[in-house]
C-alpha cells in the first residue's frame, strides 16, 4: 500500500481517474490507493472535468492511432493480395496480357539480377584489369548480362524494342540449350575428377526443362494479344526469331568447325 501511495502522489489527476475507471485492469490495492489520492487532492468540479477531458483526448488519440494502424495493415494486405494475384501463374481462367507481361518481367528481372550477381567478379575483372581482352567469345559470354536487364526493363515499359530484345534472348537461349544437348548426347564420364568438375555431366531432363522454359516463354509473348501491345507484326516476329536462329546456328557451327 505504501509503495502505491508514494508512486501515485506523482501521477496526474487524469492518470489517477483512468486507473479508477479501468479498475478491472489493476490490482485492487492500486485502485483503492488511486481513490484515496484523488480524495486527498480535494479537486474542484472544474479540475475533475479537465482531467476527464484529458482522458477523453487520450482515448480518442489512441483510437485514431489504432484505426490508422488498421488502415495501414489493410492497405499492405490489399497491395500484397493484388501483387500475388498479378504474378500468380496458377489462376482460374485465362490470364490477361497484362498479367503475362508483369509475370514475365518479374521472372526475367530476377534472372538478370541473379546472373549479374553470379558473374560480378568476372565483370569487375574485364572492366578494371589491364590484362583483360575483349573478343567475340567474351561478348558471347556476357551476352545475357548485357541484353537481359535491358530487355526486361524495356519489356516492362511496353516498348517495341523490349519485346524484340527479350525474343532475341529467349531464342538465343533456346538454341544454345539445343546445341549443348546435342553436344552432350552419348557423352561418357572421363574418369578424371578435374575435368568432371569443370565440365560436369548434365541430365537430359535439365536440358529439356530449360528448353521448355525458354521456348514456352517465347511462345507466350508471341501470342497476338501480347504482340499487339508492343505493335509487333507477324513479319517482325518471324524476322526477329529467324535471324536470331540463323546467327546463333552460324556462330555455333563456326566454333564446332
């Protein structure tokens, strides 16, 4: 009791009245001490009303804060739900072109960031080391690092050049996968650990799934409703894909030859 008495002498009138009003939240001794302290202060009606007004203001402020927090939480949940609905590849009904564009942009932006992070050391070496030499093989090595981020950004901006660059990347990647698959058909382990670590044997399923991914995405963005958004005609589509295939095949043949 003495402990509460000394403590409550330093509390304001509104704080004491709040303890009394919310007696179910406090120790009975604390409530009785608050009542005793209030009685000892001999408050006038004006002082009591002022204390009650302060309590009401505090309660109103608390309610506003709670409502604000609820609105913020609701907004976050709504935005998260909208984002999930936008990028969710498993949806009822047919996906709209807008959802396909956003999902494609999200996936390939992620791939671009991952590849840049993975090759960052090599990129730093090529751009900062005086001994680094750029040739056709190095341009080919960094092709995806140069084209993919730009393609993803322009594709997201609904630019014609974004569709063309992404189609070039997808076609190039699909043809490269086919080439690697053909080169590894019938390949037997060398039995030399060092070589196996440098050139590990890849399962045919991996090549097939990768080809389906790139080829499927190319087919998806080549659909008429998507091409119309980017103002891509059939002629432009066939020319873009055909030239990319031709250049890639010629390049791969020159390496093998």
